[in-house]
């Protein structure tokens, strides 16, 4: 039997065990296990339905070869994994990796109907220590996951490590709008997210954490620098929704 170390706190007549021996990765994993059932629905609401457009434009910019071997890090419920798979021929392959078992269960159900399902693997693993050898993939992606890992630079370094020379690393993530008016509206909106989440029957604290990671995440220029710091070259970025969401793409040197 594993002994749990922690303390009990009381919230609205419900007692929660706050584990003090959990790593940062395990804490985030537990959160995403909890939000998994409503994750896609909440994302669609938070993005006001624009997420599909962001992903569609992203896929156009990746120029994926049909026989590529790809890795989708922090794949969640498998939305981007499915998009990648649909770009591939029978010779291509995509692996989706996530720390959350509950997210992967939903991904499995979603991907059953994907035409290239036989060319998809789902792996439970840590983005901070990818369980793959160097130079294994033609490209790696991460969508709306980088802001929630304990060390974004470490994840980018790992994604770069497992990509073949000349391969791409792509990140679609929330960012910091530079326009003062847009940023003010953006901040107000995200403060409302946990309130709406609660009204919809979700945990307020979980979405309060997620809105805070969104607000605190780095700017588009800083993320470009982080790409370059791990050795990626020809780094570019494309802003969506007036800078609220940004796509970064960089390439591993030959």
C-alpha cells in the first residue's frame, strides 16, 4: 500500500486531501484528469468557436509530407492528433502523448473514427522527459499545452531532441495581446472563465488555475526567443485573434 502524505482541507462541506508529495507534473496531471470530460466543450466556448479556424490555418503552414512520422505532445483529447493523421498516407504515422490517462481515454474514442486510425499510437508519458530516441520524428507539435508544463524550455528542448535534422517543432498557444484595449478585454474575459466553468458544473479552482497560466504565459516574441535558445532555426510566428493566440514554428538544424 502506498502511504499518502498530506492534509485535509474543507471546502463547501467537501473534504479534499491536498497531497504534499506530488510533483508539479502530477498536480497538473490530476487537474487535467478532472477537466477531461468537459475539455473540448469548454475550449470551444472559450475560443468562441474560433479554435477550428486556428488549427486549420496551422495545418496549412506545416506542409506535412504524407509519409511523415509525427509526434503530438500534450495531445489531450486528440484533436490535433486527428488533424495530423488526416494529412498522412498509409506510410505515415502519428503518436499522441499525454500525461493524463483520462484525456487519453477520450482521445481513443475520438480517434476511432479517424480514417488513418491504424497509423496512430497513443502513449501516456511526460512531456518533460519524452520516451523516444533522438531524431525519431519529422515533426513535433504541441497545442495549448506548453503554458501548463512545469518548464516550457525543457519541453521545447525535448521536442527538438526527438525531431530529425530539418524537422519542425510547432506550438499553438495562448499569448499576450500587445494592443492595450484588446489586452484589457482579454484579461476581463479570462477572469470570467472560471465563473462560467462553475455555472456549467465544472470546478472553479481548476479553471482559475488555467486562466492564470494563460495570463502569465510569455509573449510571442519571448516564445520565439525560447525556440531559438533550444537550437531551433528559422523561427516564425503567426498571430490569431489580435494576438490572443499564436502559432510558432521552428526547424532543427541540418
